C-alpha cells in the first residue's frame, strides 16, 4: 500500500463536511475514507458533484449520524448496504461499508461480505478509481494508492487493479465504463486491457439493457462522444449494442462511384451538435439520424448511390432501438423519431420561391421542437470543403429567418387541429383506420394553405365534405365546440 501526503491541498480538507464525517466516524468507532471519483477528479483539478465514502464498519450507521447532524434526509438502500445523504448545498454523499466481493459466471451481481479498505479497493474497476484518502485524525488527508493509480493518472491511462480478464468477466459493464472514462477524461486504455475487452465481449450477454444504455447516455454527454463510439467499435462491442450504427460502416463503389462512410459522417454530426445542446435526446437524434441509410441504400444507373426515404425508414427504426436498449418508450422516444423523420425537411425551404404554406407545414410538423430540428440540420453539415460548409450554413440562416417570419405573422406553433381522431370515430361510427388520417390530413392542409380558418366550425365543415367524398355517413351528433374533446397539436 503506497501512502502519500503530497495531495492534501487538492482535497478541500478544510471543508466542514469532511470534518463532520471524521467526527461522526470517531464517535461510532469506525474508519472512513473518501474513495473513487471525487479523489480522482480532485487530483485532476476537475469538479465532482458527489462523494463516495467507504467505511470499515457500517456505512448506513455513519450516514444516519451524518444526516442527523446536517439535518438532511438519508436514503438507505438496505439491500445493497449503502446510504445516500444530500447536503443543503446539493452535494450527494454515498456511504458504503467496506466489502469483499465474489462473482458467479452468470451474473454481475456479487456475493458480498464485510471487508477492509484494502478489500474494497481490490473490487474497484480501475486503478484511478481505487484511490482514497483518510478521514481519521491520525492520518487525515493521507492518500492510499495500492495499485499505482497516481502514476496512471499522470500517464492518462485506464488500467485495472486485477487481471483485466477477471475484472471484465466478473462485471462486464466495466468494459463499457473503461471506454466511457477514456472518452470523458481523454485517457488511453492500456493495450492489455483493451485486448481483454475484445476477448470478453461475449460477457455483455449477462448485462441488463438499462445499465448499457445508462453508460451510452454518459458517453453521449461527454465533450467529444465520437471517441467513445469509435472505441466501442474498435473493441467489437458496438455491433452487439447498436448494430444499426455499425451497419453504416464502410464505402461501396460501383462504376467508379462511391458514397461517403455514413458511420464516420454520423459521428461527425454527433460531435458537431455537442457545443450547441445539452439535450441528451437531441444528441441521440444526431446519433440515429441516418440509420435508415443502410436499409435504403441503392445504386441507380445514371444517378449513383441513393438513400430514398431513409428519413422515414430511420424514424420507424427508432422505437426498435429504444426497445432493445430499454430506454423510455414515451415522449422522449417520439421526439427522437420526429427529429430523425424531419431532418431533411428544412433544407428544402432554401429556395426563395418556397411558399409560406411549406414553411407552415414544417412548423406544424415540428411544433415547439423546430429550433432543435434546425440545430440538428446545421450539425449535419460535414463537408471537408469550407466553401460548401459556408454555403450550407448561409442557406440555413435563410431557413431560420423564414421560420421566424411565419411564426411572427401567423403564430403558427399555437395552431391545433380542431378535428381529432376521436371526433371522427364518434361522428361516423368507425374504429381506428387509415380514413381517419386521410381526413385529418385534409383538414390540416386546408388550414395551412389558408383555404379555411383555423376554427372548429370551419374544420368540421371540411371534415364533413371530405368524409362524404370517402363515402362515410354521419351517425352521431357533433359537439357544439372542440372544448369537449381533447385536441392535440399537429
């Protein structure tokens, strides 16, 4: 065990919080150490939002005592032997009893028994996350570094405390975590460790999809997420996690004509969007915006490579991706699918002769997400030719201005279709079917093109005339206004 006093100035040891934990630990007769991310980030000069404290004794008892003195709520997770205290200034402190772990081959959930600080450090994923410092009076602030984590921090290296095959076989989530930390910290994964990830890729099968998607979300929220996805691909993990992305890899050539590598393009788009949004779901949209290109790729004589309808096909693929990764199948998924489906639409509005109706139609379809859509479209400019990039950016500025002009003139984003599917089914005594969409689309188009007013009465009149053309007969009276029915934006 290497002990160092050289880093005490990094750990904010004058903090009332650490003094309080130290005092509470002494009163309970236990030993407490700060471990993991806070220690690592403090040495690197990075801010950390939470603190992990390992206790030689009961972590939950120490948490309760600290929470009592702070007058803060304590969340106890008895099943895991951990507890969380949230301080008045928003810090989260997690307490856990020091423990030994052993794993079975078919689960990443270990058998646990009480242990020492050394035992706890041995179970850590990487050397840089096994660093800890003491909160005991006798060696307050002393750094405990059993595996050369300091040296690995200086070298910018991701290394495991134990043999990496054992580390990754025990808990294969650590393979993705290695890539996430390398991406977040701009570190290199030790070649021995990286080779072990490749050997143990089959162990991903025991992971829950939720844990995988959680790591992907963290990679997406780094400053250069493409690094993580290239590493996932190099480690042969990405085809197990997101085959829709790896399908985009490579360039085909026929008759001397090739298309761009859509995998490389996608990751450029992802990096391009990062400076402009912290919206996780818009970053997901950037990652998935071209997944429809693989199933729609065709070579057409006289034209070259085409990807007709890849926007619509890609949007239809989004629910499958979310379901596979057990991500939320709610408005967040629908938002990503909408961004994918609409990502080609704004560029069609560049021509000066584009009508207000076309602009209104995009505003109807995009709704309040129209400016997110514009951010995605601008990130989609990846040409290596500076003049081409500048021309496209100028074009998008024209589109933004057209959108603003129509919004100011019509307040279009507040428009709602007064005719709902429920109203159509009630009026004509039909169940869900394609006719409903046909009628709603006709009413929507009439409002957009200013053929009728955006009012309940005018919309119902249009609905009745379209229904008559389709051979439908009214079987129930209509409400006097749309107030009695739920209306939804286009």
